[in-house]
């Protein structure tokens, strides 16, 4: 049995994936630094080393590409935090010490992720600076993880393992504070990490 030949000029699937990944990586960096309106598709094409037509072919419109960038970092963040979130949620059945241990581990996982994928912070801070634009991104790529952590705090509150009557405010306040410090870069990483752990203890112990 012979293998069908690839048609002339037709890229392999692996090549197509590589091109799409290159576009997403280039676009994510640009959108994180400059925001949606300040970035052109031509600029993205140049950064990716291809022409504009190829960018449109792989990702569609600029709005679709912008959403794809958020989807990309959300997928990475979900993979980085899922295990820690699940463990912390299971710990609510145990002692307060177990809950705090796993909340600290979850906090470390979050800070680790932002240090490894700093463009996540740039994307979100640019998005939040224009709250009337692209609000649908919050529901798709922020709320699911927020809700997962809020559920942990709410469950621990009901069992009187800690006191947090407004978990939605607590989670968002900490997330925004961490993003702001990552973006500002004023605190040394080790000092900032120690601070957020002290914050967690002082809030709930």
C-alpha cells in the first residue's frame, strides 16, 4: 500500500501547528505589552516572521486572535493550578491545619505560574484597564478559576475552619494584588512570596 503524496505547496499539519503557535506566542507578547488597540495584525505578522495573509489564514480576525491568546494562557494556568485546587478542596474535610497547608500550596502554585508565564499578567492588566471592552473574556478565562477557589473558602467558612463571609472579594483582591506586584516588579520575588503567605495567615488563622 502506497502512502498518498502531499499536494504541492500544501503545508504539513505539523507545520500548520507550528505556524499557529508562533502567531499565538508573538501576539500574546504584543497584546500583553501594548493592549488590544495598539497592536496591528501587520505587527504580529512581523513578530512571527510571516506575512499578514498567513496570520489571517491561521487565526482569523484580530479579535479572534486576542481571544485565542487568553485561551492559551488560561489553559496553561488551569493545568498549573488544577491539582492544587482539587487538593485544597478535599482538605476542607480535615483539620484547619490541613486547610491552611493546602491553601499555602495553592498560593505558591499561582505565584509560580505567574513567574513562569508573566505575559498572563500583562494580558489581564491591559484587559482590566478598559473594563468596557472584551468583558466576555472574564467569564470564559478568569471566572472558572476564581469560582473554584471561592468554593474552597466558602466550604471552609461553613465548616468554621476559617472565617471568610465574602470569598468573591477575597479571591479577586488577592489575584489583582499579585498581578499588580508582578507587573510592577518593585518587590523582590522572595520577599513578595513571603508577604503573600503572611497575608494568608493573618487573614484566616
